[in-house]
């Protein structure tokens, strides 16, 4: 029984990056032997165990054989006779098919270290084509490291898209990879890779290249994609990718209000209040702040809107509600907020 650190931990170590998690492959052992040594089984699809002390993952060396369409269409074989090289061969990219033995020896059967030095994303074997999620992973790694996709790998990715294999992508897996790529240092490289292989047009038809400028957290970056889209297009994109609530809501708020934000510098106090109410700025100030940050990314001046919010938020709505008839409360509050916005602007130098 031998254990090896594999994959991303070895890759990041060679790149001089911090190593967050270590995954291990165990060669020459059975599941029963792992349990006897105190490892806790956690894998559902194949034998994975948690170390009794470090809680790091240890997986039995395994091979995979394609038995159906999609990322679940695989038959897993994990046994003591599976070699480390056979286990590494099933991985997506050469830079991820690296291992470090217990004595520190680097195991690199597919030239991953050289590809790291050259900044190349290259598939390990033709088995790459069996899992369409790997197209998205390549695009995500391009965004993370700024590496170029090897010509032969790009050709294979194109074939996967053209053959329809990429049509089996599951929305949740797409969002998982796509959202991670969006927050990488160079998200535009992800779009370049998806465009080059033809998957962008199939998966993200609403998003025409080049991508918009990116900065900030995930929800802000996703909303930047929706800035120029119509509401129906944003809805379709969010449904297709199963986008979670927070980025979905900000994206919809962006497309619904971009014209009002653009015209805010010349708007009346009443129109400014309409904008604040329509974006739920009083109840959700944090999301509204992100909406303004997004608008500034596209060159929209927001200083007047920010001043209007400060002035309107200073109105004591509770006191007005207590002193007015129920049917008049909303109108009284609106009038007070419009007056506060107007007065605030008069006091500005």
C-alpha cells in the first residue's frame, strides 16, 4: 500500500501558490484495509475515505470506462491492481495529472510539469472527450492561470461541441464551473476558450463577446453580463444555468433599471424616488449599493442617486405613519421623501 498526494495540491506547489487542500490516491489497498486502519468511508460513486486525524481525502486508485452519455455515464473500477499511472491517466489535464510520493518524488507520466512551465492546458488522453464538464474546467483554468489551450485540446473540445456530447451538460455543473471561472483573476480568458470551441454560442447565446469589464464579487460580475440584456434574456440565461437567487436578483435589477440609472442625473426628485423604490433601495441597501457599483463599471454617474438615497432615508417613515390616516400613509411618506431630496440638493454647494 502506497499513498501519493495528487492533482491540484502538486500543481499549485510547483507554481509556488498556496496549497489549500490535499487529495491523496492510495495504490495497492482495498476498502476493507482502509477501514481497518481507521479511515472513514465517504464516497458514494467510488471508494473515498477521510483520514482519521487530518480528515484529508484518500481515494483508492481507480479507472473509469465510459458506459453512457453525460458526466455520470461511467463505470468505476477501484482495486489493488490499479496503478498510479492508470489513475492519473483518467484525469482531465496534464497539469492535474501529477503526484508526489511520500518520499517527495514527483510522479509526472504525462509531462504536466513541462506544460506548467510553458503555460499550456493540454488533455491527458482521448478519454477527455468522455466528460463534457471538462470543457468548462479548461475554460476555468484558463481564467485562473492565464494559460493557453493546446491546439490539440482545442480541436478535441470543438469535436465534443459539434458531436452533441456537450448537450448533456447538467445546469448545476455548468453553474458550478462557470461561476468559479467568473471570479478567477482573468475571467475574460474563460470566455475566449468557450468562444474558440463553440460552446459559448450553444450555452450562453445571449452573451456576445467580448465580455464586459469584471471586478468585485460573483453576483456583481454575473450582473455585468446582464447589463445590456433585456429582461427576458436574463430570465432565460438564469433558468438555463440554474443561477442562485443573489446573482439572479442583481442581474434582473440591473437590466430593469439601467435606463433609469443612466437618466438619473437629469431626473426630477419624484423620478429619483421612483428609482429608489423600484430597486428596493430602502429595504435592501446592500444590493442597491452593488447595483450602483455595477452602473459605475459602465460609466454611469451615480452621485446624485446616492445623495437622494441619503436624504430620503433620513425621513422618519414610522412617525409619519403614526400621524396619518391609513389611506394617506404611502402618499405622506413619498411627499416627505421628495421634499427631503429636493432640500438636500439645494443645500449642496
